[in-house]
């Protein structure tokens, strides 16, 4: 029987089908090596968590211009609230979007925004940005003992 595929030629070590020691520059279909899916400056290359971190950072920088005492506050993003340290009450159906942890000893005040509960409640990036800003404003207001409207006059208007 005639086969259209020529037999393999043994190379110097007898195992692989390649006869030259050079590294492969093309894949088995004759195309070049695969590159990144998107260049780093394209939004596709930024993960959802990095994008969410940017939203929190933007919101905090807007508030720090008006409230300079926030420079000593630590802002963090956490995936979901935990049940083992009291962030989430197991007896209610309410999932918090953020929380305030007041300073203890040498640890500064800390405001945490929970990423997944915020993402689940929003559909677009614009909605997410608004909700993140509202959560940050509410937590800052709780920390400072003020009303959210006094922390950010535009609170609740969007």
C-alpha cells in the first residue's frame, strides 16, 4: 500500500523526528509562535480584579482631595466577606458591600470593599464605578461619624 506520508528520518539521538538542533520557530501548522491575546495597553489585558482595584483607587483619590485625613486610612479590596471573623452574619440574608475596621494598636483604620457582591449587583462598568464610589463614601462616612451627603455632596444623585 502506498502511503502519502513519508517515513520519519532518524536524527542524531534517534528519538525525535527533527534533524536539526535549532529551536522551533513555527508551530506544526506552519504559523509563527503565539503571542499575547491583547497588548498590555488594551482594556482586555486588565483583569476584572485589577479593574475593580482601579475603581476603588479612583474613588479614594477623589475623596482624599476633600478629606486629607483619609491619607492615614488603609483601603483594601477583598473578594467576599468571611464568616469566621464576623464580616458576614450567618443568620441574615444581607451580604455587606464593605466594612470599616477601626485602628487597633499600631494598625491604622481600614476600609474594605468586597468585590464579588458589588460585581453581582451591577451590569456595566459605569454602574460598578457608581456603586463602588457609594460604598467607599458610606464607609468613610461611618468612619468619620458623618452623613454620606457631607462626605460627598454628589452622593446619591447619580
